[in-house]
C-alpha cells in the first residue's frame, strides 16, 4: 500500500548514528479529512486531521499501519496515548496542540514530529525499535510532567528547543540527538548500556539538579555543556565523555555559550569587502548578507558559507546604510546577526584603458550600468553602446576620440583616447 507522506515516513527508518538532516517542512491540514472525534481511527495508509481552530477530546486513538494524523487545532487525549502500528505518524503542526493527561508510548516503528506544543501529564516513553520523537524548533515546545525514557534503538531528536522533564533515561542503544542550542532541563539523568548523546551542530546543554547515573559514556562531543547544580551528584564523572561540565552551576540552560557576530569591512577598488567573525556558531552555518538602507528597506545581496562577502559598489542600493549578516542554521533559521555601517562614494568617472588604443579598449563604470558614446575629433557620434565591457576599435581610423558616459540621468566627465 502506498505510504502517505512518504518523505516523513522515511524518517522512521533512521537509526541515529549521527543526527539526521533538518526536518522537512510540516504538512498542512488543507483538504484533509477531519478525524472522527467519536470514533478516532485512522485506517492503514490513510491520513486524517484535526483542523485549525477545532478542539477534539478523545480517550483512545487508533493509528493504523503507515497512517498519519496531522494536528492543526487542539487534540486532547484523556488517558494514555499509544502508537502501536509500524509506520504510524502523529504530526503536530505549528500552531497545533496535543495535550495528553497520562503517558505517551511510542511502540514498534512509530513516530511523533512536533512543530507545535505538546504537554504530557505523566511519562513519554519510546519503547519500540526505531521509534522516533522529533521536537522541532523554533515553534516546537514540549513539557513532560514525569520522565522521558528512550529504550532499545529508539531515537529522540531535540532540534533547537528547551525541554523540561523530571528525568531523561537512555537504555540499550537509545540515542538522543541535540543541535542548534537545544537543552534538557532535568532533575535526574541516566545513561545505561550504549545509550548516548550526539550533537549535530552548534552548542547544546543538559541541566540537572538531582543525580546523574552514567553507566556508559554519555557523549563524545565537547559541544555538549552540562550544568550540574549545587548539590547535584554523578556516580561516574569520567563517563561524561567529552562533555563540557560546569559544576555548582546555577545558570541552567544558560550554561550555553553566547553566540556573537562581529562584522567589519573596507572599500577595495570598485568593491566593498565585508568580513566577519562568528563566535560559537555552527561549523555548517550559512550566512545571509543584505543591505539595510536608511529608510528601513532590506536588499538581499547573497548567501555564503565563507566568512567574507564582496559586493560591487554598483550593487549597493544607497551610498550609505548598514551591511547586515545573519547566521542561518541547517534548517534555515536565523540565530544571530551583526551590523556594520558603511558609507561609500561611487566613482563618478569612466575608467578607460588603455588610452592609447591599437585594437580594444576597456570601458568600466564602478557605479553600475552605463551607456557610452564615442565621438571623433570633429564631434561626430561614431558609436553608442553599453559600458563595462571591451570595445573593439580596430575598424576606426587613426585620430583622437572622446568617450562620454551616461548613467542614472547623469553625464560623466569625458575621457580622451588616441588611436595611433
């Protein structure tokens, strides 16, 4: 049977030996069949929705094999929420809400993708092999009244959000992936067997106030920061692995290092070269470069993975303003930005070389597009065309000529050349 939302279904087979790529855009409820509140069943391979603006209260949810339920409104589950059939998916869209009064249990190869808000009254448990919970920032929020238990080869992905729970326990080959400023705020932390934490990008944190029981190495990443509150304990400190541990820490998730972006630049010839230094930014970050003019307009210049960007003076929309650099994470979200004021004077002259011409002459205007006219020594128009290119003058007779540029309704100073 054809799978619904095959792109998201592929995520079920992930065994997170490394963090997966960024989550796909969330699906919408447009044109979707609403869930039957009195008989909340989603048949095998089909999908249903809780439409935006609607609230449904149910006691049992039956998601069939490869079935999908998208929550755009509010879904209230009175009791436990159990996902039992291979390939079933529950997706909370941005603006959507799931409220479970008791526990959430992901069994077999099932998954939850949260772009909205989830509140779990008791425990969140990933029990089945390859079951998956993905909390996706910046819109996804999760609050668990009890414990988060990740068992077997299940995977929990915290993508740039702060999650509160009483405890986090990793059993078997369970994996927690964290990235982009993600944080767990806990009372207790337990890692058994080969369960570990992988950092997929940026800096991430775990804050705990009670006890940490580490029966195996927690992580091999030094981008995981641990805030160990005053009085908190750990049984095997060496099993923190490469984590950066701060003892007697009172800052909680604030233990994460602050990101900072410093932007500078200088005019080099006909270009403005912009450079920046980004502290504690993800290695895979992209940078969006734009111009903010004095009247508040934004003009995108381009994207780069480098720490510099060169823009021609003619590409700047104004002689003064601000160059803005925005750091984008792997999901395209902005995390930090920096500004640099600039003020440049465009060269209001044609640059012509050589001025003693055998065959070709280069006609350049740093201010952008320009129309150029060529006159002979008697003032006759010999040629008209675009500048910023080479002109072939091999067919012209010997003599003196004058080039005149016209740009933005301005006439530029004439430039004389000689053809010997």
